[in-house]
C-alpha cells in the first residue's frame, strides 16, 4: 500500500538535534501502534526538503508529515506546489523541532513532541491559505510559496544575519533577537513603491512584514491579527523611524502591541505589487530568496489542509 493512502514523513536532521534519536524512535513506535502506514526520508542539505516533497507528490503521495521548523515546512510547501500536480487534496502535518517554530506557535504546538504526535494522530484538519511571490531572476520567471510570512528591508537583513551567526553558534531561538539588536540601529531605509487596490505609495522603507500567520522571528507579533485561513494578508511597514521610534518599539515586539506604535503602518490586502532596491533579496518563512524587482505577492485561499489541534477554531 502506498501513494495517496500512505503518509510521507520528511525529517530535518538539523532541526533541534538534542534527543533526536529517542524522539524519532518514539514517533515511529506511535505511528506503528496507531496503524498508520508511512515511509520516511531525512533531509541532507538546505533545500533538500523541496526536492523530497516534490518527488513524493509526483509519486502519488498526498499526505506529508514534516519533522522540523518553519524553514522545513516552507520547503515542503514549495515542493508540493512546484510538483505540477493538483494540490486540492493535499494534507500537511507538523511536529515542530526548529529554532523559531512560528508557524507551529500559531496552532498551539510547541516542542513537546509527544503532544504534537497526539495532535497528528487525532487528525483534525483545517483548510489554510498559502502565500505566493512572483518575480524574475536573471530574466527567468520565478514563483516562491510561503506558509507563514515574507519580510523585506530590515526584516530580511536580520534573517540573513541570523543564518550567518548559526555557522558559529548553532541554532538557538535568541539568535534572531541578537541579530536584530546588532542591525536595527545601523540599518538605513531605501526607496520603494507599493501598490494595492487601495494604496499607491512611493517613499522610503525601513522594514516590512507580510503575514499569513501572526508570529515571526521566534515569537514576535508584527501582524497580531493575521489568520492563515481568512483569505487575506496582513501587512505592516515602517518608513523611516527615528532613534526614539526604534527604542520604544523594541519592548513591544513580543507583547503583540507593536501595531499600536505610531511609526508603524498596517494594511490588509489579497494581493500587492512591491518594487524596491535593496540588494535583491527577501525572506520567506526564514529562508533567504534572491530576486529582481518588482514582486507580485498574493494568496491561494484554502489551498491545502493542515492537521491542527482539536480545539482550533478556524474557518473551513
């Protein structure tokens, strides 16, 4: 028995290495006890989960369980949606073992892997939205998918710095905050153009986050009202903050009150066009993506099913 009746388990070895062997043995034991038919494969390098998920999708698998963090599940989403197959019957599940775990945090999943396995076995599903970014790179049309959020300006620069720090210190949740503190007072705004059905802005941009889920950066709430099943994107941006703006904003990042800060502007939209000149990259779910401007950002409403805790109240 295989294909669409079988769960494909994609495991990121580099996500939360501590106690890994014990946790995986427990997972496989629980799957076997529950009578769940599965195959599994480990990732071996950055971007490998894209290829693994794509191959599983093309071979008929429609149920994928991800063991990893935000970056791993984002790679799996990109693998599914780049496979060239119908995606309306895919089911996705997550056992979080990453650094930030922002997508898992929205659903009340934490690094208690036993609880996450119980949620998976219980099997309640929720239809969720998937974000899209279309752009060109070296004159080639590209499309990148995101499940949680995309960031530009300082947001992307901090993620890039975090990846550099990981080489020396490993993956720790406080790395993002360290990278943020090291960059926020030195970063400079750049020219950008933003267009939606309601907005047409030509100004300077310091940072921007466009969200499907409300958490980013290891627990920060830049868009606290974002819901990944309401068919709309929540966005925040800052144009050119003063030193005082930065100092007063930092304490609000993890309290969910940043959106009340006077330097921050927010809007909601189903799609937007963004043009900017800042090194040619953005971050999507903590992954750095290189691009040329402009970018078309949109949303696929209820594009896939996600296994979530039974108490989750969503819009199906």
